[in-house]
């Protein structure tokens, strides 16, 4: 039965994390905008209410302040502390006093204001200044209804008080947009940084892939060249009347066929990189056993230097691409071999069934140098390696094969410096 790898719930973990971070950033931006906008709206309402109360107080206090010196002093101190626009006009709509409107009251003499009220001409400069104050009256009235002032006893109209909001309130109205812009800028810089990291990672991957290709092809090619040289030497040194030993020839051809099969397998592996492989139901045990046998032939030959233990439980079939899964297991075994720093080195390979979890596990355990927690967090990143020689691509490729192509999971079950490492491939049944 042939299946394609699912692209639904088993999506790549890295892509899911990036999408989650992007969504979280968007939610934070919206939340920040709504929060600051709501806060500014509430603050604006409170400031407007305060301004209105003060304005009404000033309107009522303006008349006593013109008659009582003590009240006049208190009124002058109070009005001198306000920071919102305030303009008092008389009953002929002529500005008589103002505050925080951008024009110094001292630049418009009271005599000039009286002249305007009586219809007499004033200098063009003073007229222009007063006209600016009158325009501000119109602007303030668009925002707030002017407060009419009248004499207490007779109710005679005395003028009106025109007021606005503090200048800082206008600045605060821009705060939600400034905050969102700042967050958006930070996110943009973060995305640019991630893009740079991704480009560096891609460069590392391409360099590593080139080296991995040369490494994968190098062993069988060198072996084939050796067999060819051996056959050539036998052919050149043999007596024409003496036939070449058939058994020896068969053995040579058998080894050459094995190397050619290895080359074909390598080609198939790399042909799957970047594409979606077709998965079929397979017993994973033969795949694991083949990877172990390949690694056995490459182990140091000194007696007792490295021991490999194999444990294979009966397990149900799983969806597999044998070529890719064997590649992933070889990378785990190679990583285990290079981590061995004691004699005898031991590697345990096991295939186990976890019925309750609904998974088949491939366990690769070594008694090597182990990894510190900080190294474990980066062990599967492309380009990360703790070895003097290496390009840090083996575990990254293995995780890609297991998680992206097979929808499984590759993780470090346990590891500690000096105590070895246990890695697990978990495949859904």
C-alpha cells in the first residue's frame, strides 16, 4: 500500500513554530493598539471633563476677579498653571484674555483691544496678532461649546469663555500609531534577522550537502577503483594459459556489485532531498539491520574496540521510505561512533513497539562523551557540531527525514557529559 506523507497535522515543527510566532506577534500588535487606543480615549475623556470643569470655574470666577484684589490674585495664580487653550471674549466677541494659544498676551496691549471694541483702527501688526487669536476662537468652538458668562445679579451677558484640550492630549492621540509602528519596526527587524539566519543556514546546508555527497560517494567509488586495480593486476600478471580463479573472481564481482548497489542507494537518497517521497508499509527491522551492517563494516578493526548490540522486538509495519530511513539511522549510528571516547565503546541498537503510544521506536544508545543541556538544545541545528572535524549536518538531515518526510519524531531521550547519549526515532504505526 503506497501513501504520500501527510501535510496536515504532521507539519514541520520549525514551520509551525515560525507561524505561531508570527501569529503571536500579530495578536500582540493588535492588542497593543487596542489597549493604547482605549487608554488614550479614556484619558482624553477625563482630560476633557477636567478642562470643562476648570473652564466653567474660570468663567464664573472671571467676574469677581475683576472686582476683588484677593480673588484676582488667586485667579491669576490658578490660570497661570493651566496648560490648555483658554480665550475670553467680551459680548462683542472681541478677545480680551487668553492663555496657551500660541500668542503672548503681552504682545497685544489692552489699549489696542479697547480700540478694536470701540471701532478704532490699530496697527497692522497688532491687528494680525488679534486676528490669529480670533481664528483660534473658531477652532476651539469646533471642539467645545463656548461657556457663556453673565452678571450674577442681572443676568446681563458679559461674553464667553472658549477652551480646548491640553497640547499633550493631541500628542497622546498619536501614541497608538507610534506604538504599533515601533512594534512593526521591531518585527520587521526580527524578520530581517531571521532571513539572514536562514540564508546563513541555507549556505551551511548547501556546503554540508556537498560534503555529505562527496562522503557518501567516496567510499564505494574508492572501493570500486580498488577492485578494478586488483582485477587489472590479476589480468596483467596471469599466464595466458592459466585461468583466473573463478571463486576469487566471483568474490570480486560480488563486492563490486555491492558497491554499485551502494552508489545506487546514495543516488536514490539524494534524489528525494527537496521532494515528497512515497511511503509504503514496511517492517522497519530489516531497514535498521541493513544500516547496522553497513556501519559494522566501517568500524575500527581492533578487537573489542567497539561493540554493537542489536535487539529487535516483533513490531508492526509502518509507513517508510527505506532508502531515506536507512540514511537517517546511518547518521545516528555515525554520530554515536564519533561520540565514543572510551574502550570498549558500546552502541546499542533496538527496535521496540509501544502499543499504548501507538508507535514503533528505533533506539540508538552509546556510552560516549554525551552532551551538556546547552548542546542538546542545538544538536539538530544545521551547522552545529561539537566535533573537531565535521559539518554538523548528519542529525539535521536525520530529523528532516524522520519528521518532515515520515511524520515521526526524532529526539534525545537522555544525555549527560561522560554518560553517553540515547536517541530515539518514533514512528506512528
